[in-house]
């Protein structure tokens, strides 16, 4: 359930970067619209290409030129949030796919970052509410106040781990965007928030669904996916946001080919954003597992080779060297994950340990890399090497319940679910 709740709050990153469609009583004069849209488009492209300095410049200019519009502080806050996730190596879907992500830990966010974010979102919400006082049915203002609430929800969940605050703001965001759709059915971009909410509530376990139904909250995974897919196809400014979200949802639905197609499309559009290549590699290795289970060994091997080649390209491709060089720890870590999934234990351990040796590697990721290296060594039958890595984890800050996992590893060798089942079958138990 927690993973679904976090997925719901992710909507804010998407909503934060979506621009409202032109209202009847525009917030921006039509003579200024081209300038406004140009800066917005330039800043969003920079954000997608991991160029946070360029995004800051463009969004700051919006705030200066249009001080009464919520877009400036809203987009600046989105930039703070996404940059924070990037620097903490959380801007990649598989890194928050474990329940351990939600455990308490020693990774604390810089108070200055929190203060900057709260100041910006407070101002964005204030400016939206000024418009709503003049006209409670102002579609553009309703959209932006909802986007601000969604952004707050995502920051509270992913950065501050304030789960209840995130749920409240996320719910308020959905309510405002549903109101937008009631007032303007052509405002397709607002369907992104509503669609994700439908999907998440529709994915809840049955007992929770029963309670949710009694209190008036219902959902449908099928309807939610359809709404998000409609934004990806027909949205105004939210198409790429919807495609990004669909990578996560298709992976969760085991629609790996669809996840791969979206990742490749976005990677081609934003060549400096190597994170889409990592998502593509994840999809490839997951598809390889499907093919292997179906005994399509050639197809499985081909998908794995392509996944491995993705990482080799990232480590040697000059066109992305500048951006990748700032996150080599993440690239090595992800390469290790892919190798581990493919059953290449020793190779995986080498990549995890390479992540720990990267200059200025992110401390949380280093802790996890040592833990994963230990597991990789266990799976490769190198118990002494595994024990050394588990002990190393215990010397480091406790991140994502890493200490508990290391203690388990010291007590007995790590096994994947598949390995455990195979051993059980072989022993006849």
C-alpha cells in the first residue's frame, strides 16, 4: 500500500510542470503569451534534460516578468524538488520500489532546501488563491492551486517522509483538478492527476478497497490507465509527463514492451537525460525474465545483451559524459542491479563496488551498494566476500533499513525468491 501511496504523490512532479490551457479570462495577457510560453517550454526542456541551471534561469525570469502568476514560484519549486531527488539518487523508479524506502533512516534533507521549497509553494498557492477570491471558478487558478498541493504532497512523501501530510495534500490536489475537469472537459492535462488517483485507488488491496468504498473513494486501474494514456496522446503540455508516468505504471503491470517503448521515445527526445536509458534497461532485463520463464532463451539473451549495452554506452558515450559524470555512482549501481537480475553475481558485485568508489558518491547510495554487493556475492557463492560487505554496511549510516538487512545477511546467506524455490524443489521439501 505504501508504494501505491508514494506513486500517488509522484503526480505532483508531473502536475507541477504542466501548464494550464488558456482560460476565458487569461492570467497572462495575450500579447505576453508567446513570451511566457517560450520561457516555460525552454525551462521544462532543460528540466527534462537535467540542466537545472538553465531551468532555474528560465523559471526565475517567468517569476520576474509575471509576478502575479503562480507559474514562476510553482515551477521554481518543482525544480527544487526534482533536483533534490536527482542529487539523492531517487529520481529513478526502481530505487523507491522497495518497502525499505519507507522505513525511518538517517538521511535527512537540508533544512535550507526545505525552507526554499516551502517558501516557493506558499507563494504559488497564495497567488492562485488571490485569483480564486475574484472568481472561484477560474479554471487556470484552480489548476495551479491543485498543482501546488500535489507538488507539496510529493515533496512531503519522497523527501520529508511526512506520509499523512502527503496524503492530505495529494487528496486536495485531486479534488481541485477534478473541479477543473467539471468546468472544462477539454482541459485534458488535468486528467493526469485524476487518472493516477483512479489507478492507485483501484490497485489497493481488497480489504482497503472495501473501507475506501464505504467512505466514498472508488477507483479503477483500467480507467486510470486509460485517462493517463489519453493525456499521453492528446494532452497539451502534459504529454511527456504522462509518458514518464506510464513507464512506471506499465512496469508495475508487467507491460515491459510498452514501458520500453515510452522510455526509448523520451530518451530520443531528451538525449541528455540518461535516466530514460536506465528505465529502458530495467524494462529490457524484466522482459528477459519473462522470456526465460517462457523458455524463449534466445529472446531472453538478446534482451539482456541490449540492457548491458545500454550501460556500456552510458559509461563511454561522449554525448552524455557531462551529465553522466555527475552520477556515475547511480549508473554503476543500476548496472549492478541489471546484472544481478540476470544472475551475473560476481559481475554485479563489481559494479556495486564501483559505485562506492565514485568521487563524491551519494552516501545513501553507497550504503545500498555495499548491501547489494553482499547479496550479489552470496548469490555467487562467495560467502566470505559477502560477510565483509554486510559488516561494511553496519559501519555506515542506516539508510532504508540497511542495517536490518545486513544483520539478516550475516545470519544466513541471501537468496532470491526464485533461488529459494529452486533449492526447496531440489531438496524435495
